[in-house]
C-alpha cells in the first residue's frame, strides 16, 4: 500500500476512486494475451508507461477510467489493450454484426492512427478492426462494417450517419473509449469551424449503446468548462471509477 502511494507520489499521479487496483510493474504482470506481449516485444517496448501501468488493471477489472496525461505518454495503448482483451474473450462476430468495442476520436487523422495501432496489436489475436470517418465516400466503409470488425474506431459524425442508415449497430458494444474528446482547439480554429455538435454527436451514439457499458476516457487536456459533460458520458455514475492525472 505504502509502496503504491510512494510511487504515485514520485510519478505525480493523482488517483480518485475507491479500491483502486495497484498499478502493474511490467507487461507480463498486466495479464495481457501472449500475442499482445509478442507485439510489444517486437516493437521493442521495455515497460508500460505510467498511464498504462495505472490504467490497465482498472480497465481490465471492468471499471470506468478517466485518464489524463500529456501527449506522448502512451494513452492509446492504455485503452486499446484492455479493449483488445475484452474483444478477444468473446466469440468472433458473424457477418453484419456490430462491434464489441468502440473508440471515438475527434479527427480522421487520429482515427486512422488509432486504427493502425489497434490492427497491429489486434490482428495477431484474431481481433478485426476498422475505422470510419467523414470526408470520404461511405461505400467502402459500409463494406468494412459488413465484415463485422470487433473493434471499430470512428469519428462521431460519420458513425451517426452510418447508424441512422442502419449500416451498423451497437447493441453488443460494451466498451467505449473516448480519445482526446476534450482536445482544446486553438481560438483561430474555433473561429473558422465552431465545434458545435461534437457533444450532441457523442450523446446520440451513447443512446445506441448498452447502459452497462464500460467507458474509458483519455485526454491530454481537461478544461473546467467541459468536465461535467464529459463525466456524464461515464456509463454509471454510481459505479466507482478512477480519475487519474499525470
Ligand atoms: P498519447 O496518446 O498519450 O499522446 P501515444 O499513445 O500516441 O501517446 O504514444 C506515443 C508513442 O509512444 C507512440 O509511438 C507509441 O507507440 C509509443 N508507446 C506507447 N506505449 C509505449 C511503451 N510502453 N513503451 C514505449 N513506447 C510506447
Ligand atoms: Mg493520443
């Protein structure tokens, strides 16, 4: 206990929540599938980053996480590996079935980056991945969805379009990850393209999902004016969740 406290202090980690599981010290301790460990070794990664060490045991115990950590701290794998563990524990989906895990990202570039990371770790475990985002024709994405990816990465606007056209559904989707949902846009960018509609878009998507889903929210920024809204995206306000910042 004291050791964990001392380490959190050393890393500057602030943890909120009840009965928060201890951080893992290594990849092996994190009970990751053998194929995931193989990919981590092949990538030359030595050890989990602080946010991964803290977030994995919580996420893998089924609890919600709000993880705040600076850019470059390894947030993507902090939610992707628990998502892959969840997906690989389920029987493979049949053609046309909706995903088991959903990752929402604010931009097409980010969605593509996340999907390629998800495919790198997911493919060896037999987890199919796909990304859908705006600015490109829908037909190709509709074809990808028909192949029933277990893990889907999406921008909210395009996913809502596809949901309303019944090209996918989220009834089996029990894990939501929100990446950089609170990204702060420069004033200039905000003037050119007011970011109206992002939160309603997310709320609409949540309306398609199971109420008992698990939510993993990761961001580099945490502006005061959006905290209440973002926390309302957590699945169950009554369930203990972790909030950590690094
Ligand atoms: P963030 O989302 O917090 O900005 P990323 O998830 O994009 O950070 O990770 C930044 C880089 O660090 C990526 O190239 C990623 O592959 C790499 N990375 C992630 N986890 C580890 C790790 N445990 N050890 C070494 N590199 C890692
Ligand atoms: Mg990131």
